[in-house]
C-alpha cells in the first residue's frame, strides 16, 4: 500500500437514480482498473454485483471500489440512494474522509441528496457535489444549482466547474478559477463563481483577506491553498458538472480528488482525539460487512492509524475480544486482491472474524481508544416473523441473523410483551429482500404478519372486588375468599395488606399478590400489561383444612379482575413522535393523512430544502406508513419515529380492540 499522503478515500452518495454507480464505472475505467464501462441494463457494473441489485436495477448494498490513478491509491464506496437502504450509506460516510454527493441535473436535489448532505455534515467531513446527467433531455444545471443554493446558501454552494452546452450539445466543463479560454456564453456565470471563490479563499487567512480587500492579486499557489482550506473546513461545497455516461467532467473530478480531497492524515477525529500516524499501533473501524459465497463473512475495515498486517492477533476494543486477522483483501466490487498490509486511509476486507461487527473498533493495541461506532437509523417498519413449516423457527432466527450482519438498519428482536419475534427495518422492500435471501440461502420460508400492538391497561377510578374460590374433589378441597380494593396510582403499582383480625392468615397474603401479578401481566380487557394501580386486600375468609396458596392465588386473580371492572378500566396505546421529511408540495396531503391516522401535528420546519412535519401518532396507525408515505410522495418522503408515552385509546377504538381480542380468544 502507498503512503497516506498518496491515498484518498471518499463515499459516493446521493438520491437513487442520480448515476452514482455509473460514475464509479467511469472512475475505474479512467484509472485503467476495468477494460470497459458496465451498464445497469447489462447487469455488469463493478459495484452492483449482488443478484438483488441486478434484478432491481439499483444499489442495495454499499460496495467498495479501489484503483490507482496518477500516483494515488483511491478507495471509494458506491452507496445505495434509496431511503430504505440508507443505513448502508451511514457506515460508508463514517469510514471515509470526504463525501461526493451526486445530483441529477433533471430532477435536482431529492430526499436522498438531503440525507447524504446531513450525514456528511454531522460526520464533519469535506463535502463535494457532482451534478450529473447534464447531457440528458430536460437537464438544467443552473436550475439545479439554484435549488442547491436555496438549501445551503450562495456562499456555500459554489461551482468549481461550469458546463459548456446543454443536453445533447453538452461538450465540456471549464474551471472557473484557472481556465483562461472561457466561451462567451458562460463568461458571466464563470466570472460570478470566480468572485464567490475569491471571497471564500480570502476568508481563510487574515493576511490574504487584507491584501484582497486592498485590491491585491493572489498567486495561483495561494488560491489553491485557500481553496483547499475552505473546502476541508466545511465552509464551502465545490460543485462539479458532468455526465457519468459520456465521461465528461470525470477527469476534472479526478484531478480535484488529488488536489482538493483531504488526505488520511487529516482524518476527522471529532471527539475521539485520535492522532493519525503512519507508525505505531494499528487502529481501524469496521464499517461494512458482506456475506461472500466463497470466502464467507467479510468485514470491511478503514485503517485510521498505524499499519495492519495479516496473520496477527487483533483486539476488538468494542467487545473486548481477541480476533485473528488472517487474509486481507483489497476489494473492487466482488473482486478480491490479497494484500499484506494496510496503512492509514486504506480500506480493506478481512475474512472469517468470529465476533466483530459493523461499528466495532479494532486495534493491535489492547488499550487503544474505542471509536464512537455507527448508529444505524431506527427502524420504521415491523413485522411478526415465523416459519411457514413448524419446527423451523430456530432456522429462521439463525438465517436472519446471518443475513442482517451486512444490513445494519435491519434487526431481529423478541417483544417481551406480545411474545412475537419481530423483523424490523426501514421498509417493506428491504424486509422482502431479507425473507427472499432466507429462502434462497437457508432454504427456510418465513411468514410475515402484522405485529400485535403492546397496549397497556389501567384504571381511571377506584373500585372494589370480591371472589370466593371453592372446589371440592372428594379429597382435600380448595377454599379461599378475598375482598380487594383497587385505585389509580400515577406512581406505579402498589400492594398493601389491610386485613385485620386474622381473616386471612399472613402466610397467604403473598399468594394473593401472586394472583394479582398474574393479572398485571395479562389484563382482563385485551390481555395486555396492567399499569398504575394500587391494590389493597382488606378482608376475606379461609378454611383451616382446604385453604392453600394456590386457592388464594386464584381468588386474588379473580378478585382483582372484579375490582378492576368497577374502577373505570381503559386501554392505553403507545404514541410515537414522528418526523416526516417531504418536499413542500406534499405537506398538504401529508397533514390531511395524519389527521385520518388520529395524529396531532405539532409544527413544521425547513431543513436541507425539505419540510419536516413534526407530529405525534398512535403506533397502531403506522404499521405500513413507510410504504404509504412512499406512495403519497412518489418516493420523495421519509420519516423517523420514536416512542414518547402511552395515552388512553378513544372509546370507539377501544371497543374495536376489545371485540377483536374476544374474537381471537373464542377461536383459541
């Protein structure tokens, strides 16, 4: 591997369909890494090599590409633009030193663009834009640029290259700072951009600023130094123009990768305080995983500092485990090349690690710092999953856990309240891929169904209940009688023994509470957890021969049920805080739909060129919202949600829930 100064790594991100994969093909072709450029239709691109991707005609997984170009070692990650697979992009953004966001010159910035910009900004890495497909019909570079400027500011979004010609007459790009031979039809735009850049460059240094304000000329070297400093600091985002299909603008982009993109020695350490060095202990982070049919599970590692070598023991600082680094590979799509070492900035793959996962820190030093890791987006769609054939539930769990190792935004969890196994993800298409791979790879078929909502039961008042349990079976019988009061308790469950005069012996009082606890776990209305009740046992009777703990447990259970029925029992449902991100044209439709879902709209705000609608919505109304939002917004809307509290279900809705529960009990 080359020196860190001669290494560049970056993530290629953006909205689906903007041409990221073809741009990767062009870079690899220009570098001589591939003999010809693949196509989406031909299903032969380097980065879309999985069957799922070739069938869909778009990226689903992040793919690492690598090559050498003009003395540089390049590592770049092609990421999916579809919102359901954004978790893949987050890992790549975490691993790379720069983000190249690709934008379609026809459709302009979209939701995928905004998410990429935001994630890169939060990561603190340099950002670059490539306005693609300028050669296509209806392409409009200036309109796209104006949208970008509206989102980020005219002094932030500044073209470094300006296109000459439009649509099928698009022929080349000119550098707004250094090209002298500028066609007359774009001279005014180029001059404006040059002035914006000179202002930004002057602001990077006080001496430059004073000289610039006094009308002095800056040297070409000073301009290049100030330009790079402005970009890497995040104050400006340079815009490139081109066509990934025709290769126009790609050589200029690659020149900028060498001159303007940060080196691994400028790694954005953030709060970790990591000092990058080409010597010393090796430090890296796992940001991606791939299940390879021949090699097995591959972990993709970004070397941050030091030097990794193969056939050595490595410490997983996140889990505390020791791992054996065996073979190391440089990856170009699915193609592997064995390497013996990895230096800062190198992105490589390691096979067959036993207990190392996405987000883990690995190091040759047992005391190395633990990096922040990767926080995947929270799931917004949940399905109860079970095996179609009985006895295959264990195979389902094993298979899904293997598959989601490479899908950080998908999880499998068991709900302790509903006792269902839940497959959680970002949308129905993502979860459908999981079940299809489960069938193809592990030969087990899964059934997905609407999950139960974990309702709560409680009371709004106070009530009394009584139950006499008497059972005679010829031998020793069972007898217990319990009188009980219940009341609402905002501070949570309470249980008191107020029996006087020995009506119930003290040794049976705990058995009564066990009966109450049974009902707290499976309430009388819809069989859900009961909360916020105070229980008082105040009277009862016992038999010196026939009374026992089981009898009082049964009596306690039934007395509680009776008391609760007189205390204004209600159902509570989980309420989710929802943030919906959509273009402004869709806000009216979204607001109307939220009202139909019993949602409360709390407000709206603009961010990254999108409207964010903040609302609170019952979880029961959100099961298929990811799919329905996509339909309402033509794929331009996304949302996230988080539990906030439980609220009482309206009476009419509660009656439907109770009736459904009773019907299910009758069937059982």
